[in-house]
């Protein structure tokens, strides 16, 4: 059982993503636990050379509340 709750892991991931992508609108579609880590997946809007795009993300938060990985890709 991880020492951080799903709510805490989600808050950590959202704050990290807000700072990285400079956006407030983040949609989390899936939160799952694997090997004691929380994996959050969803989408967020980005501005790519003046054009709006949707970007998918996957963020892994460990049992201590640290970001272990972040993957992003365009839809």
C-alpha cells in the first residue's frame, strides 16, 4: 500500500503538469496503481506555434510522492 493517497498523488501530478505545460485546464481520465506507484493519464491543451492542440500525458508518482516519469504525446 502506498504511503500517499490517490488524492495526494493526483494533486502532486496536477501541480507538476501545470508548471511544466503552463496550463490550468487538465483532464485526468485514468488513475491506477501499479507496483506501489500511482499512474495518472489524461489530456491537456497546448499552444503549438499559435495553434491549439491536445496533448495526452502519463505521469507516475511513487509511494513517497515524487514524480518518477512523465510522458507526453500529441493526439
